[in-house]
C-alpha cells in the first residue's frame, strides 16, 4: 500500500518517467490489439468479425488517436525525456518536479478518457483527425475526443515548460550546449515545437465541440463558417507532431548507434544545428501537403510542395549523421542495436516513399489511399516504435538493475521486422493501385483480397514479436540476472550513476573533465 | 575526308532537329495533354530517383556494418575528428545535392500540376453534388444521374463539385485523379477518357458510417452512342416535367 502511494505521489523524475512508460505501453497494447482486429476484419471481402461498419470506425479512431496521443508522444517526451534528460545533463531532478507529477496525472486522465471508448454507448467515431462537418453531426460523442486531446496536450505543455527550463539551466558545470547528448537536443527541439503548436490543435478541437454542443458555426458554411479552417488548424499542429515524434526517436537511435559502434557521432554540429534546427524552422511551413486535394488555393498547394520537398535537406543531414556514425566504428549487435538499425532501415524506406507524396501532382492520385497509410507507418509509426523498443531495451538494465534475455530479444526483433515489411510494403503496393484508406469493406476492389490476407498474417507476426519483447521485459525485471552499472561500456553521463539510480541520482553534482564528451571514444 | 566528316555532322544534326520537331508536332497534334499519362511518367521518374538514393544509403550502411564489426573486446571506434572544413563540407555539399534534386522534382511536379488544373476548352462540363452516400451528377442540359457518370470517349470531362453534408472525395483510380467535395465551396477536377470502358469511382474522404460503400462508376461510351443516350435522357426528363 505504502509502495503504491509512494509511486502515485512521486516527484522523482525517474519514477514519473516509469509511470509514463507503463501508461503509454498500456495504450500501445490496447491500440495494438485493436490493430489486429482491424486487420482481421479485412481478411475477407464483406463483414468478417463485425457486421457493423461503425465498430470498425470506432476501432480505427482508437487505434490512430491512442497510438499517437497515448503511446508515441507520451513515451518519447514523457518516459524517455524524464528518465534520461536529467541523468544526461548531470542534474538531480527536473526544474519543476511537482509540475512533472501533475503532467503525468493529466496524461493518465487522458488515457482513461480514451479507454472509455470501449465502454460508452456512443463512442467517438471521428477518426484521429476529427474533421467537421462529420465530427459535428455524428451521433458519436465528439466531446470525448476533444477532452482526450486537451488533457494530453496540456500534459505535454507542462512537460515543455519543465524540460526547456531544465535543459537551459540545470546542466552540470562543464556540460556546455555543444556537449549535450544528441537525445537531449532532440527533446529540446521537440518541446519547442510542442509549445508553439499544441495550442493550435487545442483551439481546433475545442471549436468543433463548440459547434457540436453549443451551436456555434465556425465550420458551418450555411451560417458563415468554413470547413477548411479546421483542416488548416489541425494540420498546422499535426504535421509538426510528426517531428515531435521523429526528433526524440531519432535521438534515441543516435545514442544507441554511438554506444554500440563505440564511436563519436558523425558531424555532431551538422546533425544538431543543420538537421534538428532546420527541421524546427521548416516544419511549420508544410502543413498544406495534407491538403493537396482539399480544394485549397493553387498557389499555396504549389508553394508548400517546394517547402515540403526542402524538408529532405535537414532530414537527409540527420540520416547522413546516422550512417556516418558507423564509419570506423567497433560495432556489436545486441538487441538494442538491432532495433536501432531496424529503425534506420524502416525510416529510410518511409522517408524516401514520402518524396512522391511531397509532389502535389502525384498526391492527386495517392492521397487517402493505402499508399499513405503504408508510408506513414514506415516513417513514423513502426520506425518510431522500433526506436522506442530499442531504447527500452537499452535502458532496461539501468532502470531495473537486471538484464533481459538476449536470445528472446533478438527473436522478437526479427519476427516483428519481417512482419512489418510484409504488412506495410503490401499496403503501399495496393495503395498505388487505388485501395482507399479508412474502408470497412472493399467489395468493389476484389482484386486486393489476397493482399489483405497476406497483411493480416503479417500483422499477427508483428503482434507476436512485440508481445515477446514485452514478455521479455516483465520476465527480466522480475527474474533477470543482476546488471552492472554500465553494461554497454558507454561514455555518456547517465551510465555513471548507480544501477538503478537512487533518488537524487548522484551524491554530488558530477564534475566532468575539460575534454569530456558523451561520445569520447577511441583516439578522439 | 574532311568534307565527308562535315557532311555527316550536318546530316546528323538535321536528323536530330527533324526528330525533335516531329516530337513537338506530335505533342501539339495530341491537343489534350492527359494528366493520367503524365502521372504515370512522373511516378516512374520519381521511383527511379528514390530507388537510387535508397540503394546508395543502404549500400554504404551495409558496407560499414560488415567492415567495421568489432574485432576484439575492448576495441573502440576510431573515426577521426572532422576538421572544420570537412565538417562544413559534409553539411553544405549534401545539402546542395538534396536541394538540386528537390528543385528538379518540384519543377516536374509543378508542370504536371498545371496540367491537372488547366482544363481544355473543348470539354463537357458536369455538376456534381455529393451526399451521404451517393454521387449525383447534373449534365448541361439538365439530365441527372446517380452513381453512374456516362461520358463520351475522346473529350475532356470537367466536374464542378460540391457537397450537401460531409466532405467526400471523388476518386477515379484509373484516371489518377481525385479532389474533395465539401459544403460551401465549389471544387473542380477533370479527366480525359480515351476509349470506351468502365472505371470505378470511389470515395476517398471519410464521410460517415457507410464511407466504404460510396461507390459509382464512370461509363465511357463511343461518341455516337453517348449522343443518342444523352438526347433520349433529355427527352425523358422533359417528359417527366
Ligand atoms: C502494430 C502494428 C500496426 C498495425 C498492424 C497497424 C495497422 C493499421 C491499419 C491497417 C491502418 C489503416 C486502416 C484503414 O485505413 O482502414 C492503420 C491506421 C493507422 N495507424 Fe496503424 N498499425 C500498427 C501500428 C501503428 C503504430 C505504432 C502507430 C503509431 C503512430 C499507428 C498509427 C496509425 C494511424 C495514425 C492510423 C490512421 C488512422 C486513421 O486513418 O484515422 N499504427 N494502422
Ligand atoms: Cu505532414
Ligand atoms: Cu466517403
């Protein structure tokens, strides 16, 4: 009982982080099971496991909303940021520990609202995008969508205030901006984006609730409103949100690659200032690529085609940094490294298949097909999840003080990796041939039935692989061998604490040598 | 010898010139530049482009992974520290390569875009109102049709679209074209049906519970057959009134 109370009322950044981890993995598990339902539903043409298209739409709403708002953003900016940032910069905690606790409570409230989808009589069926007019006329409960977004968004704003302050003012003496871990930079950049853009999303979803329940007409053209306003507001946030996910997950991959290649990060300043900086500057000017077929003015569609294509510059620099970090390394292939390399591979495919989608005229055919769904699972959904799983494996010994099972870890990786490519490659293929997304039934595309069946089998492989990983963690946390303080031989600061790190992290604030650097391997 | 050489050059140049001219004439003769064909061409180009980039990155990464495996425990990486010139070079040069590729793609994409947006003057213009869950077409002479869009082969078809409830998207995969229809705005799209045949129309914007059942078809008819149908329908509509 006391232990439970200690955890619920904790203000220790590591415990807050672990609470974020548990909540977001729960969201992932439920949203993942729902993904299996979605895939199984498509095994045959016509109804397979439910007769009611509405059920399918509710599943898809939950899958999209929970995976993004309940899993990826919180696990990256909640768990990883909380657990790692203070340890990496040599701080005893974050700047505002109580605000931190409040943020995790808000997050849990949001998760509970999201899960209510499965018990309420009129669950939201507006998909994760919530476009009006449908979201304002549906008999589903759009307010639950709005409040889920608001709670989790507010949690994230609190996180932003906290982490920007922490990184700016609580670095241990000697840790200058140019000696920050790449991951710390990625969190800094991600929270800058959150602070700028979350309020826009908040206003968008609030306005649909006003329209639906209070009779305002912001999006009703018969009374002076405009339906496109919502889409502009929504994507003004939700495109940068992709980078709120991308930046931290690629930050984790940098940490893992540097450690398992025992190598310096290739061209650190190019990655941080050119790559991350470029992304922060450009990402707010490209949202119209989600509206290429929405009837926007031609000039802005063509203009944002150019800005969207230019995003390949900073992103390309980030990828060059990743590959370059392998150059002349001393590479080993434990489970976290496999996941990190898997991320690199998936992201490469996802990033490159995004280029046709940047070209407005090609998107006239591709928009809202399975090509898009395949592409964004590659680039963000599964690439991000691979990085997250790799990161959890990487910090597992530090967090729990025990080791996981290496064989089971690798087995889980390969099963998921194969399943992922089967599912999402097939998806892009039938998408180019015309399969639209968000379809309960595909009766007028019978030629795709076999592809759908292959994807269902592939999805079950993905599920099995992820389940093996989660089993491996639970088993390792309870029964694993004792782990040393620095099992991977990393030079980075977070590995210099005891395992698991005590409250307050260090007895004294650590002092770093003049020539210290988190990636100071080899001959330097 | 020298004269011979010069003659060959002149003949060669003339041949090239004539064939280029022929190509231009051929294009002009085909009065309508069909965006669907342009789409297939640009898609192929872009796929080649990204495949090359992808293979390049993958090959380098695979090489490093094999070449730089750790040989003995305790070994650490030995990447040299980059000199300032190298560091800047490694940022600027790739950046310019990417920017060049971006502008190349943007240029081609823009050209095709204009093609999609500039409707040939010789066209048939049809009004479309979408609703949960049907496509309702009105022809210039007042003929109406639901979920079946009959058009003559060999003439550009322009749809002016709006919606009476939620947002829908009129998607004809075979013609590589779609555009949303929504209340309060009129959007448009056009396509060029070459030969008689049938093509699926499907909804590509989530519009409600029966979204995946919002299907129709484009029926492309030989010119004469279409005129006969069109007149007959017009008479039928007139009678009904
Ligand atoms: C675990 C394996 C996964 C499988 C098998 C899977 C499967 C699917 C499928 C089949 C769809 C499209 C359904 C349709 O359009 O009708 C979909 C949509 C989506 N998925 Fe996943 N997914 C997985 C993981 C993820 C993850 C990790 C994320 C995290 C961001 C994610 C985010 C989304 C989103 C945002 C959508 C769009 C929902 C919408 O159209 O509103 N998925 N997923
Ligand atoms: Cu975007
Ligand atoms: Cu629809």
